[in-house]
C-alpha cells in the first residue's frame, strides 16, 4: 500500500478518500464567543465536522488556547484563534457560516429577558462587523434572548444595507432536541417494542419563539406516533418550555445549558452547511423572518438551501391545545421582537 500511495505524489490515500478538495467544497465557519461555556464544546464539534475546511475561533480573550487545543485534532479543518476586537475582521473574512454564542448566560432567578441589555449590545457590535466583513454569511444566533437578538441583528443588517432574511437564523434547535428526548422518554412506556432504539429518528417540530411559553412543541405531529394522554402532552410541553430553567437551577449559579446547546448548535450549523452544499431536503426548525403568522419573526420548520432559507414551512394541523398555546404566545413574542427592534434603533 506504501507503493500505491507514493504513486500519487503529494497526495496521501487518506486525503484522497476522506476529505480531498473534490469531495466537499471549501467552507469557513466562524464561532464568536468561542472561549465560552457553549463556544468551547461547539468549536470541538465543528472541528469534527468534515464539511468545514476552515474554523475561525473568536472571543474577547482566551481563544489562542482553545484554538491551539482544538487544532491538534486530526480532522479536515484548519483552525485559527482570534482574540480582541482588532482581530474580529480577520476572523469573519470569507466566512460562510457565523455562529454566535457570545454573551452572558442566565443565573438562577433570571429570565432570558434579564440578559437583554448586555447581550443586545454584544450582538449589535458583532453583527455590525458581520455586515462589514462577511455580509453574505449565514448567521446562526445563539445568544439570548433569541426572540430579541434576531430582530436586533436584522435591524443592524438593514441599516448596513446587507440584510437578507434568508441568511439570518435564531437557533432554536435545543428546544427541538429537548422535545425529542422528553417525548421519546415518555412514549417509550406507551409503545411496545424498541422505541428507545429509534431515538435518533424521533421528530418533534417546535414552533413560536425561544423563551418560556413562546416555545411551542407540536407533539401532535411527533413521529413515530404514540398515544399520549392530554395530561402527558401538557407535562411534556411544560418540561420543554422549562428545559433551560431545569439546567440553570441544576447548575446552581454556574450558568445555563452549554453541552446540550453545543450539540444543538452543531446540528443546526451542519444543516446550514449541507443546505449551502446543495444537499436536498434539509429541514430544521429555526426562528426566522416569517409570514407563517402575523408576527414578523417566528420559529417553524425551514427548508435550507444554497442561499440559506429556501422555504419557510407552515404549521400544519394543530390540536386545540396547540392552537391555544399559539394564541397565548403571540403577545409575549411580539413584545420581545419589538424590544429588539427598539434597542437596535435607539442605540
Ligand atoms: P459564557 O459566559 O460561558 O460564554 C460566553 C462567551 O462570550 C465568553 O467566552 C465571553 O468572553 C464571550 N463574549 C462576551 N462578549 C463578547 C464579544 N463582544 N465578542 C465575542 N465574545 C464575547 O456563556 P455561555 O453559557 O456560553 O452562553 C452564551 C450565550 O448563549 C448566552 O447568551 C446564553 O444565554 C445563550 N444560550 C442560548 C441557548 C439557545 O438555545 N439559543 C441555550 C443556552 C444558552
């Protein structure tokens, strides 16, 4: 085999089979907030993704260490660390996907809205740089409150003249991940056989927004189907809505979800990369500009493609319980959206 390998000068059999430049296009991913609780495991997971050829890790401090560490992993992407605002442009230049987990996390007793002032300012300055250095990148917004930070990003991009609603995403994947896990756990008892083995194939759409009651899991559309009682559906809905708080309380002052969020963020970024690369039928729930309801932004299933959002899918058939939940969430979601828009235009 040594002889065969050396018959193609300069190209090892690994790079030919695995990630030779012909097999997947060059893609640069930037993580902003890469030294944080979410940022570090998310950077690790993006380093494992064969669709990434360049990984830029940016934070206000600490990224040289994270980048050196992650760069030793023997996967495709080249890793570079950028620390401090003067290096932000370099981190962003040429990025296809920018993932933003920068900001402060919740502590017990805080709501996502309590984070507003600090995180809104951080998101605004990062998005100003995105508009300047990589205006065509797909932006994956993780920083909370997502219900407000996504509208802030939209306003910043509009002012810069770079806004493209197809390229801005609020990452709500963690709600979907939780809904799937909790549903599978509950449904297992109600379905004969091997439901647990099917866990990766469990699907639950989650719509609305990304805080408390604005998170609306549609368990009536969950697959595989299970015969759950109204009480069980109600309990699952509440647990999904309060999933973040469950982790905040268990961490008792040491932050919010980081590992499950990194997983969810990596799933969503992977879907964006697949869409960019022309893989058909890539569908994930996300908080995007939307006509699905009268609200300007709304989370629902989205088909991803070469330009980002290819199609925002509708809600499908809702049960009375879900219809009630939808009407109940609208005022709160609208006020969070308006709060974001107001902040962006006032500051
Ligand atoms: P963390 O405090 O551990 O990390 C945040 C990182 O952001 C730190 O390394 C910090 O230096 C960095 N940072 C602060 N200002 C920055 C700036 N201007 N530019 C670049 N980086 C900056 O917090 P954690 O736990 O990683 O959470 C990050 C954010 O993600 C929070 O806003 C949190 O609420 C949100 N989150 C969102 C979830 C979702 O489902 N969308 C779930 C969990 C958390």
